[in-house]
């Protein structure tokens, strides 16, 4: 029977048929600077204590002089006699002042050249003055989030964990002072609404440079993010820009990188073959980080989470699951936990995720489209064929006709190398917003019968709340769970419904968009900021939970508000507060 992608330009690979309990898979080495900064992070925790402690701050510091010099000075600091060997707050402060630049100083503010306070043709459908003025304020936030890598990083990269990128960047904001992969898609959607085409293209060129160097887009542009990617949306970014600008050159330049990225997601540990109940093989993808130690940016947290695991190999397995969850973008959520109350049961590599495969299906369609417009009909046909094959795989493995949703599929915990055989009970029946993400992809939202069914399922799912779509139904305290709503999730589901062509679906899409825009607006008026996530139960409240304090700025939230206002507009007589 057919196996997906068999005729594509794929590297030799080993299918991952099984998963056993002990850790397995590749590990990408980190840099000596990251390793040292992790030591510093641990010392800082012992010195300052847990309250308000953000471990990421320490791995974002850059050195004033050589690592060996800094490390010797660190080792000479007077230590207390407790078992942590803690350093006094004063000594640590002095050490930090003497040997480090401030976190974030290696990225410098730069005004985007294509920014104008009110672009021509900006959000023509927004007629309400109050909303229009706010939209212009959100638009102006691109200036706050725009940075370029300082010349110091280019001169002496070994002193920085920040990775040099060729063009200026838009960052998410607050503690996220570097470029993030999937955030960039919604940043670009907002930039396009803001008519900032050059900044949008620079964003894509930066990500392409990462594929050229590493073979995939990193989670973020830091030395400690090289061991994993994030939800793959580079092809979607290129297509959106192409549709607005018809820039054939961009399409041509992007294609080799997109095909290389496609190979990354369809080979090695990311690729899994599973046989359906008709004995037909299907190839799908999963998240699988190339790392089995604590995440450097959250090392102190991860060590604490792992402290109750005594077996060394089981610990490594847990750390790989943690990093793989970060690769999913949904860090963290009960979606990936065998036991929702026990974080050590995180098992992301055992899950075939619906949304990841929807994104890769999107990638296949995008590559087919870009290859076609650039005249490469052979590649275009190969990727169209791959998309048809993946669609079938998604129908066989994920689709749950009774629920009217696509469910994540949990791989069996087999120690043997035989193929996974699909079993209905391995579909996860729990309701997550990700169960509706395939709607975003044209092959699915162009099917009116299917959209009608999925829409009904969404309406009765419990996810639709007063202020948007909840991430899940589990109030776990994890940030990718109830009652948090995230801008990218709202946008994908809204856009899928709106593009379906069904009148009722478009009207539901607009209804969700209005709720989401309102809560963003009210929170902005209350706090003066755009937020990383929102509480979909309480209008005007931002979200919480998770391992760091709620962040503001915020790239993807700004992008989604602008994209939704561009799509649906805002009539003069509709109130917002
Ligand atoms: O520092 C903890 C984790 O932070 C990031 O994840 C969260 O922020 C990202 C940037 O907005 C976003 O892309 C992701 O979906 C969020 O969960 C980072 O991506 C993780 O790797 C990191 O461990």
C-alpha cells in the first residue's frame, strides 16, 4: 500500500515505528557559553531565591570579555558553606556588573524603514473611530518591537547566546527578546495589514538563513534553541507575502529552504509510519527535540520537575519530552501528559499531533503552489501528490466522525520495532483547540459538508467562551490550557471558518473575532499593553499560569488583531467597550 512522500526529494531515513521508555534519539551539543550561563543561573537562584526569578534572564546575558576569563572570576567568588555553595547577593551583583552586558543589549532598537504612522489604505473596513485609533496604536507597536542584531554580536559571536541574523527583526516582546519561529507567522500577518512588506520579507529571509545553516528553523534565534524547531509555518509566511506582493524572486529564493525544511519534518525521529485498519501504511510527523537535558532557558525549573525521577535514563527521557513540548509551541499543556496531574508523565514524542500534521499538509500545498508559480511543475506535482496522501493519512488516523473533530493519536508504547497499528482507542478523545486546526487548511475548509459538521462540533465543544476560544477544557494551571486563549489559535480557527465559503461559518468566525478583538481592546485600555495570552472567560483579563509571568508586547497578539480587523472591519455603530 502507498506510503506518503515516497517519491519526494527525501534523505535516507529510518522510520520510527516504536517508542520505548528509555531515552533515544539525537542530541545537538550546546555551546560552552550556554553551559556556563546555566551554572550562573543556578547560582543566581540560590542567591536571590525563587520569588520573581526568571532563569531565562541569565542565559540571555552577553559577556564583556572571554569566557575563560569570566569563568575563572566566577570560580573565585567566595562561596557559603551551605550545600548550594551560594554567593552573597552583593558579590553576585558586582560580578554581573563587571563581567556582563545587560540582557537584551545585544539587540538594538531600529525604526523599521517601511513604518509610517498611518499607512495608505490601512484597514479600510474599520469605520469606527475609536477602534481605528486603537488599531493605529497597535500598528505603532511595531516600532517598539523592532530590533537589529548589534555589530558586537557580528564581531564576537562567542560572547553572545544571541544568534546573528542578516536583517532586522520583530520580537514578541518583554522576556522574549529574540525572534521566535511560529510567532513570526502572525507578526507577518499584522505587518501585511500594516503594509510593511519589507519588514515582512526581512523576517522570512532571516528564517531562511536559519534553514540554510541548520537545516530547519530554530525555536528561536538563540544558541540554546538549536536543538529543536517550532510549529512549521515558514511556507505559510512566504505564501502570504507572495499573495500580497507577487514577489516571484522571494518565491524562487524560498523554495530550496522550504524543501529542506520539509525533509527535516519528514525524516529521522520526526517521521512515524502507522498502519490503519485496512492494512494501509501512512506516514505522519511528530515533535521530537534533539535534546535530553534541562532546557537551558528554564534549567532550574526542569531540574526541579525532574527531581522525583531517580533513574538517569528516565530523567533524560523526561527532559527530551520537555524540550519536544517546547518544539510543539504548546509548552505546557495537559494535552501532552499521560496523567494530567503529574508533569513527569509528559509524553509529547508519543503523540502524533493533529495540528503539526495540518501545518505540514499546508507546507505541501504551499510548496506545490510556489513551485507552480515559479515554473517548476515537476516539484509542484510531487508536493500536490504528497498533500493528497497526507490528507488521506489525517482522515484515517485522526478523524473522529462521531465527534466531528480530528483527535491527536497516541502511539503504543511498544519496545519492538514492528509498525504501529492504528487502534481507535489510541485517539485522544479529550477536547483541545488543536482538534479544530485542520479547518485552517484549504483541502479541509473547501469541503462544505465537513465544515458544517466540524462547526457544529466546535459550537458544542465547550471551548467557545465569552471572549474567545479556550485552549482546552482542563483548568490545570499550565499556560496552554483553560482558561487561556492564544491569538494564533483564534486566528487559525476563525480564518478556516471564514474562508470556507459557508455563510453560517463566516458569521461564527466574525462572532469569535469580535469577542477576541473586544477583550484585547479592553485589556489594552486597562493596562496600556497588548498581552501574550488572554483569559477567555473574563473580558479584558490577560492570561496566566505556566512557568513565567505573563508577558506584554506582544507580537502575535498585535498581528492577529490587525489581521482580523483587516478581514472583518468594524462598523461605525458597533461598540467596543
Ligand atoms: O522560556 C520558556 C519557553 O518560552 C517560549 O515559549 C512560549 O513563548 C514563545 C514566544 O512567544 C511561544 O512561541 C511559545 O508558544 C510559548 O509557549 C519558548 O518558545 C520555549 O522554547 C521556552 O522553553
